[in-house]
C-alpha cells in the first residue's frame, strides 16, 4: 500500500510558546517522515504536543525551529503566494470537534465549496454542483444534504462534512486531529471505515493524531508516541503494540482498557516513572525501523528489559 | 441471595421541548444488589444519564416529567419524595461523581472545606472531627500530603487529582450507592487507569454499590459485574459482564462490540459499524427502535416492540431474534471470535 517515497519529512521541529526566556517547549526537536500512502499514528496524552505537531506542520503556527519538507519543498520557506496556495491545496486538516469546526451560518454545500472560491476552481456552476455532489457522495451523504445547515446534522454526519471539505481540493496529505474522539462508538467505526476507504481510493497519506491507542493501532501503518514534546518511540504499529521498548509506551499501553473482561482481570498496569533524559539523548534504532529516544545506556537498559 | 439495594421499575421520563415531548427514558427496569457494580452503556441520547439523574431526582421539573414507574431505594420509592426529604438522601445515602472534575468543584472554596461541608450536613460531628475525616478521606483517595492539600483550591490540582477530590466528596457521608457518570471520560488513559483502580479498591473496602455510566466498553470490561446496554431510552440487553462480552444476543450489542477494534482485528478487515444514527425520541419508531439500523431486522421488528427474552438466569435481551420462530442468522465475525475465545478460556479454567 505504501511506497518508499517520503511525502513529508519533519526535521528537528520545535514549537515553543510563551516568553523566549522561559519557553514552554510544546514540541521539542522532533524528527520523522511519512511515506506516501501510509498512515502515521501520533499518540500521546493531553499536553504531549501531538496536536501542536500537526498544527505546526500545516503552518498554523510560526515554528520556532527545524524544517518541514513536503514533496521536497520546505513549507515554511515558500514565499510566493502561488506556491503557498498550491501547498495548502495539497495539505488539509480534519478537526476534532464537528460542532466547532463548521460555520453554523453556511450550508454544507457552501462549507465544502469554500475552498473552490479561494483557489478559483470550478467556476462553472454546474461543474461546481457536480463536484460538491460527488464529494458528499464520497463521504456517504447525498445531494439533498447540500442545502442544509450544520445544526441539521448529527455529530457523525458533521464529521463527514468536515472530511468532504478536507477532500474538496484533492489533497494528497491529510492531518486528522482526533477526528473520532468526539463521536459515539458506533459512529466512530463508520468514520474510521470511511477514512480507510478514501485512503485506498485516492492514495491519501494520513497523519492520524489520537489518544485512543486501539483505534490508532487499527488505522495506522506506523505509530509515533509522544511524551512532553518529544517522540519517545516510533515504529511499525504491530511492533509498537506488541513489543514496546520505551517505559512510557509500555505504561501507556498497559493503561488502555480493552473491551475484554477476561483480559482486563489479568492485566497489570505498569506505572511510569519519568527518567530525566540528558541532552546527550538521541534517537536510537535498536531494531530495524523501530526507534527509541534516550541515551545509549538508557536504550540499552530498556531493550534489555523488553527482552528482545 | 444478595439483597437488592435499588430497584428501578418501568421508569419513564419525558421532557417538554418546543419540538414536542421527548421520551428520553421509555420504561427502564433494573435491580442493583449490594456491593456490586452495574455498568450502564449506551451512546449519547440513549437515556443513560437521564436514568442516573432520575435516581438522584436531579431532573428539573419542568421541563422534565416523571411519567411513570418507581425508584425503590431500600424498598422506599424516591419519586414521591419532596425536595427536602430528598436532600437528606442525596449526598448522604446516594452520591454522585460527575464527568468533568473542572466544573464539579467550586473554584472559590478550598477543597478541604468542600469535603467538610458534606460531612457537616449529613453527620452529627464537630467541625474539628469533620476536618479530621476530610483529611483522612483525601488520604484514602490517594492524595499525597493531605494536610497541606486540604487548604488548597481546585485550580492547584491536576485533572486526575481533582477527580480524586470529587470522589472524596462523594464518599464523605459514606453512601450506600455511588453513581459515577462517565467519571473518567475527561481524563487521560493513564490517569483513567488510576481512578478506576481507586474506585474498585474503595468499593471493596466500603461495600458500596456502584452504577457506572459510560460509553467506553473497555472501561466496562474493567469495572463491571453486570452490564445493561441502553438504546433509545430502553435497556435492550442485560447480563453479567461475561454474558454481554462473550455471548451477546442483541444486534445493537454486536454493533457496539464490533465497532471497537480488538487485538485480533487485521487492519485490512473493516470494522463492524452500525449504519445510520439513533432515532429521534420525540417520535420513537413503531416496533423495535433499533430496527431501521439493524441488518438482521425481521418484518415483525417494524410492527411490534419485542419483549425481554430470557437467555439464562442472569441474561436477558430485547430482540425478536430470540423468539423460537425467528430464523437462524449468522452472527458477525468479531462476535463469533469473542464466543470462541471465551469457550477456550473456560476450558482452560479461568
């Protein structure tokens, strides 16, 4: 499904907030890449910097340091309006809250087609209609929904409108920031199935940000675990899930409740005791394509503990 | 035989709205025994929170209407009680933990005082004694340095610690029944795990009965002895936690369980999603409310509401599929896997 072509490369990305003398390091020198056509899951607790990472990549913040390279271009150095516009067509976002992310005064059709005006697309009325309808149908809605307002839709349907809007400019890369956490369980599955289908049909690449590990494992090819602004572990989804190395990942995995009472009764929670990592820490690759952040000694110790 | 602490019988709650009468709870029956945890699961709008608020008599009237039914707490019906009578029970014999620890605490009052308030209202103790009890409670819910924390304000606590304070307040008068309405939904998973552990530990010590309202089946698997699944204002299936997770009978329960990925889900396999969305309860559908979303629906589902069918002594489900004349159907794949897993575990001897 995924090629070896890197669609997005993030190098030493930092995003600080607050005063320069005493910054809050929301994202602290993280590096990763996403291959074309794959889904990278980004997990972590609230405050770990996962949403900030997504928002920095798409250019909602002025980044403090580092580079974001998309299709070979450093997106924070693109100066010409035309190129910026082109980049924005390629990269879209789906937000968490399907209530707050849709303008209540616009119809679903207007919301979906807003990008067309900005980019001067589909100026022909019937062409535009046809495109809106095809987008609505792609996300499981129909043409009658075009003239309705957000309040007339349920949460799941609203999220579908959000997805249709993200698809409207035929992007290649979508950042989905907790796209299902505000939805009910039965609706979550619908939306996840939809995202997967769309990915296959349109060869989309996803950065899927979430805190629900079981869903992330299901949808992602690879997973990056964030803690206090750092990516502490990164690897194939199965590998991270079944053979975690970093103690934080282990703790996080042990805390996720599973819908299986027998397993739940047997499970042991692993508390996490934070170990300060000095500045000499870096990303190690103890196993092929499985990265862990720490000092040499720490990583050696953790690998030993994980009995790999 | 265990003693029932709470019996809810044919509870019906309506709300008057501009759009019409919303039938939020449409005939709910269940029994809660001493010392057990009953989880009520369902989606938003299924009536699970309305049911629990009704037990506390927290439904504002108007617009709410207790249309029918009884809520027997230790044999006494709570519905006819006046506000004054109810305030002796609320916080004292029945206490509640809310979802959002941010809004459940008064930001302008020191946490110690908020706990003491409950003790002083319901117990005949001196201020000094109440203070000692409050500090002890903070210690019991796992707050380090309780003497110091006693004098702090809610904003000085993290989310998880704040929820511990909320639990301390709920337990302050030593209630017999604790209603926890999504108590961990606003918390991170690692904190959630701690709070669930704490609740289980406290329950063991105090023999409190707990009604646990949640939409998270993982949490249910962790805490519940018995489970009631709600849909469109009704309980559609109830049983022990093993009945519900390893031998579910209602297609809605199948949908809920199937829509969560389990460890054996291959990523190229689609999740078993329930199509559509829940019905509008101003005008509940005729027959089985779940029928329009149910791919196993029979013709009768659209005409007549199914009764509760008995599966076993502990297990009941409200679906025509359990009728003796119902056709045999293929249970969805993820559910079959669950049943098989359980059989294997049972053979190994749990």
